[in-house]
């Protein structure tokens, strides 16, 4: 993707199972956790790509940040925004544009320095700085005054409408009222950064747990970005709410094979294990089995700078050549469901009728071999070729390989003359390739930051998408939706039509399935916060004696 383009309001998930999974392989009896020790052992399916809020775009990084750092607000166990580093709820002007926040007097960094309003100003200005090109700069775009112009390089970052009134008072001016503002302030891309520490560390910042400073419920230890493989969270004794954090330690180990995680779980060396495939059927009757449908949409991205993928008929052929229902029922077998659009089921309801967005937008693609082959034949003729060879990039996990092989088999079997080559890479490499546009096709998975379809639909915009495409009709509908912030019904209709146009007419990506989280969790683990969207939190968790 062109470096001037910006990712939009979704978090990327590694495609092999849940984002937070299961634990460290502690071996002998002496080192295994006991309930009195309050140690939780988990695994992740990939290493942490980044612990810098300006660089991270994935849920593994965001989950780590959400437990080591903290913003003005956080989410409670019901998913509601509550004060964190903020002393209370903000003062809001009558027009809904000016927010004034007061930061807690006892909010401190792990070196003892107070968390100040200037830490937020510094971090937020970096997030929108066009020279930084932060992955989540788009979350400020159209939200905070002057952010759009700063991101475009037209204004200096100092012009962002965020001001440190005093050491503990922060004032923010919005472009237009945003009822979801406090919800997104709980996300890592709105966290503060310690300016003096950042400058002291320079390029070493975030390269390991010894090169980070913390203000959240835990501090990290034993993490080296270059080595990876594992990391540990230890209770932060300097944290303002330390007395309500019960876990003393959270050990996380990268385990990419479900079989390994399940074996460790059954050996009581993990408290949590994500399941997929045959492991779901084997454990679905267990008392510690859990399943929930997430608001995560999986799909195949297509880079339209590739000649074949710039052809609309070729893209339509791909969208209709994959039997997603067979994949969810026969391969995943974990409660995931096929999806024929981008916005997931259960995310948001029509403000007038209460109907689900997916119901209003309808099925925008379908598995139809006859139509796929007709579009394929026409596309080949338009290109003047008889064969097409493409590369499908995916992550380097067992489940990601199975997924890519299924899609490869379906497309090659149903579209004569097509050759798909699979390239497996580490998750962080895949993310870099998607950002930089150095890919042809790629499996992908996105999850919303808050319950609004704009999280997904705005990603189709020319300035935002990672497929290097531009459709004026789609851009116009998205822009109209944003302009209609004071007319909920009109805004909804614009978003529905934008998705219908992008997916159902231009076939900008290939919808595949909506993810379910299926896992084993030890009965003694209580209040481990695993939301249907956004990063997990260990702050509330404890081991029951």
C-alpha cells in the first residue's frame, strides 16, 4: 500500500484461532502455578509485532498494550467505558464538541513520574504526524479538529485540537459530536507516551521489555522483540488501582499449533486453550468448553495494482468460487459462520427498525460456480490471456495453512487456468506486506473497535483501503455517511449502500467467514475479559481458590 494511505478503524487478528490464547509450558511440579500464586498461563498464536502505539495495527500488540499501558478510559466487564487514568467522566460542552478531562493525581509511570496531560498531547500529535505515518492515524481523521489536515501534511502536528490546560487537565475539540468518543479512548492508539523516556530511548524504544515504560496494571518482563517466543506480565506495584489487580503474573508463550496448546492445557500447564477443527468436536461436551461468535470478519484481500486483480470480472469470479460454508462446517468446525459481506452479523442495528446491518445489506456474494466461471471466462478474454498465476499470502500457523490450502483448492478447481501459490510468512511480515502493498492476494481478518458499521465500511475509501483501488461512487457514499452524523437513518442507509456497492458491484475483497472464539478455560479462572471486539484485559482476572 502507498505510504500515504492509512489503515482504518479495525484491528487485525492473526488468522489461526483466538487472539488471546493459551499459555506457557511450565514443566515440573515446583514451577507449575497454584491458585494461591495467582499466576495465569496463556498462549498467543504470533509474536508481538510492536509495542509502539504509532506502529501497531494488530490485536496481539493491542492486547499486550492494553495490559501494560492505560489511557483515560478502559472497558469494564460489561464492555462499558469507565474512568482509568481519568479521574472521572469528562466535562462536555453543550454542543458536544469540547471535552475536558482531569487526570488522576495517583496515575504514574513505572519510574514514578506522574502521568500528565502533556503525555497525551505528545502521543496524539505523533499519531497524526504525516512523517510518522501511524497505522491508526485514521481514528483521529474527521474526529479531532485539524487531524485531517495534519495527516495530509497540510498542517503541523502542533495544530491538533488537543491542549494541556495544566499538568492534569486535557482539553480536546472534536469536528462533530461523536457519541462513541469515550469508547475509542479506551483503545491503545489513544494511550499516552512519556516524551522524555521516548527521547532517551530513541530507536531502542519498544525493542524489549527493558526498553518500555508502563502505566497500566502490569509491567512486562522477559520480552525481546527480535527473539520473540514468550513474554511475561508482572503486577505493577506503581499502578493507581494496584489493590484491585489480583493476578501477580501472566505468562504468555507463542504456540502456533492447536494440538500443542491442547496437550499443555490437559497437562495443567495452561489455563486457556483456543480450539479449532477436530478439537472442537472432541471437547464441546467438556464443562470448561466455551464458544462465542465474534465481530471479526475474515476475507481475502486483492491488490488491484496486479493486472489480473484490477479486472472486475476476475474479482467477481474469485468471490463466487469459494464455498465458505464448507470451510466453516468441515474445516473450522468451531462455530464460525460463512459471511457474504464485510460487516459482521450482530455488530449494529438499524436505528429505525432494529434490523441487523447484515440483514439490511443482504448477501452481496454467493458460492455459484456457474456464475464464477462465466465471469472468469469474460475476465480472461478482457485480459487477453488463458491462464493466471497469483500468490496467496497467509500467516505461518497450522490453521492459516489449512485455510489457505482450502481456498487454493476451491479457486483452482472451479476456475480453469488459475494457479494459486501459497506463501506463509510470520504475522508481522504479513502485516508489513499489507501496509506496503507488497502482496498479490492475502488472507485477512478485521475486528471493530466499537459497535458501528463505519468501522468496516470506511475501509473501502480510496485513502484508506489496502487493495490500492479507487471507486468514486463508494467514496461519495462513505463521505455522505460521515456528513450525516446528525441524521442516523440517512447515515445508516449510506453505509448500507456503500457496502453493497463495494462488495456487491466492485468485488473489492472476497468475504469468507465470521469468526467464532472456541476455547477451553479452567473453571478456577474468573473474570478474564475476552470481548467480542477489541483487546482482552487481565486486570479483572483472578484464580479462585
